[in-house]
C-alpha cells in the first residue's frame, strides 16, 4: 500500500480500480461514496501524507466538517471515474 500512496497518479489508478470493482459488484454511487469517505477517514487518522497532493487533501479534510469531507470523498470518486 505504501507504494500506491507514494505517488498521486498511482493512488488515483488504485482508487479507480477499486471503484470499478465496486461497480462490478453492483454497489451504487452512494455506497461507493460512503466507502470513499470511510477510506478518507482511515487515511486521515493512520497515514502520513506522502506527497504534496496528499498533504493538500489532508489539510482540506482536516478543516472540513462531515458534509464537506463527504463532498471531498465524492469528488475523489468522480475524479478517478473521469481518468
């Protein structure tokens, strides 16, 4: 996992693959967004940012309230779906 987190492009590719797997399992967009929020919460608490993009996301996550954090998670899902 640390290799995936060290490079933002690798992280986006990893997340994109997980989103596609979730869709393949029949999970809907809301469920996927909720899972992304849970992953974001875990990363915030347990993982130090490895690059500038992750530091920026962590700073935004830290100042956001729950609804704003859910919006960030949802936007990350949209970002990787467009990649």
